[in-house]
C-alpha cells in the first residue's frame, strides 16, 4: 500500500556513522534564516542563549533579541505584548520553565487572546540525562495541546526542526515547538524533505502487520525496531507523527484501517501526550489494538540518555515487544 505523504529516509540512517545533530540546532538555524527575511522576528530567552541555540540570532540581530533573565513568566508577558504590537516573538527556554513555569501566562496572555507567540521548549524528555528529573520535561505536550488556539509540533531531527521553525513563523496564532538536547540521527533526506504542519509523514512501509506512530528523536529507535522486525518477518509501517495538534486524522485513520494495530512512541508521559491524542482519534472513529511507549506515570532521574531510555522502557527492544503485543491482540479481536 502506497501513501501520498511518503518521505525518503537519509540513506546513511542505518550506518554506524550516521550524522547526529541536536534538534535545538535546527531551531537556531531556522531563526537566523527567518531573521534575515523578516524584521518582525524577535527572539526572547531566559538566560539560556547558548543552550537554546539562539546565540547566533542574538549576534546577527541584537536589536531584535531580548535577554529576559531568569524570569520566564515575565518573558511570556513581554512576548504577548510584542505580538499584540505586530511582532512575531519566539520565546526560547527549557520546557520545564516555558511552557512549564509560565503556563498561566501562556494560557491567559497568549492563547486566550490568540496572539502570535511561538514557544520553543528545549531539553525535553529523559534524554536530557544528567540534569535529572527537575529539568526533564515530560508533561509539556499535555499542557500545551489542551490549550485552545495552540499548535503543537515535535520535530524528529535537526532538518525538520529548522523547517518547522520557519513554518510556524508563517502561520498565525500560538505555537509550541518541542526540542531536545542530545545529538540525534538525521532521519530525513535533506534534498527532498518538506515539512508541512498537520501532515504526518510515512517513513517506512514494510507492510501492514502493525503501525508505529512516533514523534521526536525516538522516531529513530522506532525505525530501527521496524527494520529488525522486518528481518523476523513482521511487517511494520512507521509514521513520523510530528504535529500533535492539529493531528493528521486522515493519515492515522488510514494507517489504522490498513494495519489493524498501532503502537505510539514518544519521550513523554503516556498520559496526555501524543499517544493519548492518537487514542482519542481512534476511539471515536476506528478502534484498534494499541500500545503506548513512553514514560509510565513516573519522573525521570539523572543518568546517561541511553541508560534512561532503557530503564524507562523506550528502547528498541521495548518497541518491538509492544508491536508484537499489539499484533497478538489484533489476532483475537
């Protein structure tokens, strides 16, 4: 079965020396390009210029860069004012602080008025690693997707992050862009990739025993899992479900009908995240056996990213187990 939104993979994706770049780097690159094209782009940060990769923008366009210090709630209020005055502000911080600490300001000052503020939350998921539970944002998808007027995007690699940054600048209203700290594999083939808000990308179509819907860098582990399952005779379709809101209902419905079993994969709490959004669509339209990979109602801890992904059940092995479990449930329906 072919899909119109098939996307070509990086030909070196399964090589040991595959290029790896943090998604936050793509965000920084996208901002610099936007700054050259539009005088309305303004960037704010809360004393995290280097970590959120807005340093280059600050150097090139100092008059349009605002250092707000460790005052994230005030920063969101400033962004709301800038948007009301016709600017396009990008609020850049760690996701535990923004949209975490300043959620009230995001809700009332930005979303209630449907202002054109873009929020970039970096250092998400347990892959933040040694910084520990206080800095590992695992609830940010849940608290942003529930807000009216909000668009939520989770890019899988630096290429998609750069294009998503530019895409959200061109659409009206509040947007949340979820970014990670660690260098992760370049998944998309840069020469042909084109990001579209609200359009999921089918990346691998081995067959229709089951489907994996993933977002963010864990899409890489999902592709590895599908590759290994294919060698075992289990045919899986893999989807980059990057836009959490508005979600691509049409593609998800077709995938569910074609495959009859779905596994969602995200570096976020399973409650309220991407998997929950998929479950809401399927429950109303086409229920199928479903398993969810993610944080299972717990906080993270300090450790190396790979160790934490393994401990909290987001490894390739666990994804393969979830696929097999979903397929077994399909067989007895």
